[in-house]
C-alpha cells in the first residue's frame, strides 16, 4: 500500500484501514508478549535444571539448601514504635 493509494481513498475507506491496522497492532503486541513469557519460562526452567545439576554434582538436593524456617518479623514495617511509645506513656 503506497501513500498515493491512501491519498485516493475516501474517509470511510481510510477509517476501515485504520481499524484493521489497530487490530493487527494489538495482535502483534499479544504475540510478542506471549513469546516473551514463553522465553522467560524457558530461561527459568533451564536455570533451575542447571542449579539442580550443580547441586547433584556435589551430592546435594535442592531441599538440602532450602531455609528451614521463614524469617519472622516483629512489629510494624519501617521501624516505627508507635504502639510501644503509647504503652510507655499510658
């Protein structure tokens, strides 16, 4: 499609071309996003397989290097001591 061809089109035809172009752009964007997700998943799976192989080469399993307990936080985030200060004052 050339610019000269577009110049000869009426408004309705141009609107149809614009609508179709928008549909194609959305389709291409969705395809790119799906490919990026698939690529990221493949990279993650390969990294996990490599990590398992490395651990196995030294006689360990992934379970052997997992943390035993979750870290427990006490109090509020940000280091504020509003409740403690209220207790001391009251």
